[in-house]
C-alpha cells in the first residue's frame, strides 16, 4: 500500500505516475499497489478537515492510474463539516473499475530509460544533491512526459488513451 499523498514545490502530478512505475519496476508489474489518495486540502499549512477540489483529486488519481496504481481512500477524522470530499471517490472508483482492462496487469515498455542512483546522489550530490542530481532527474522526466516519449516514467499510448 502506497502512502504518497501530495505534490511538492518542484514536482507536479506526473510524480504520482512515476512513483507507481518505479515501485512496479521493483515489485513487478503483476503486483497491485493501492495508494492512499487524499481528499483533504494539502496546502501549506494542511487543512485536513477541508475538502480538496475535485479536479485536483481526479488528476492526482489518474496520474497514479497511468503508473499502475489502484485507488484507495481514507478520510482524516470521523466527521467533517465540509462534506464535499465524501462524494469525490465514487466516480473515480467507477471509472477505474470500468477501465481495469487497460489499467491492471500491464507492463510499460519504454522507448528510453532514465537511470538515477542513490550512490551518485550521495557521493556526487553531497551537500548540493538537490541541484546536482535531483534537478536534472526531474527535468528529464518532465521533458520526456511533455514530449510523449515513453520511458519508465511516462505512460504508454494505451494508458494515455484510457485516461484522456
């Protein structure tokens, strides 16, 4: 089960797709990886009792689906005055169920590969790892995604079609 709930200041929705692909490369594409998808406001600061806008939840979830992640939701607390989040999951779950034939039990075949090494990050990056190793990695992933070049971090044509 994956607890990857938010974007950060550097990465967009594509990082959820990449997380799914990276985990599948380690565990195998035959494994299910349900993700705890948040439905509460994840700004700074976090407002866990306020609902996240539906389009943001939908884009985060579908980016994960493109990476082979399955839906799973939970709510913080037992009752909320802002009850909108209770209606968000059902249509997304129904969509995932209707499209499982292209979302589950598949393997992404890449045209190119992107290699990132923890050893390189630690040794070469040292005190400036964010700039020396993470920034180039993020830029390559975003460029490949933006130009629809299939890599371990971009969806296949069938996944793009299914999610569009």
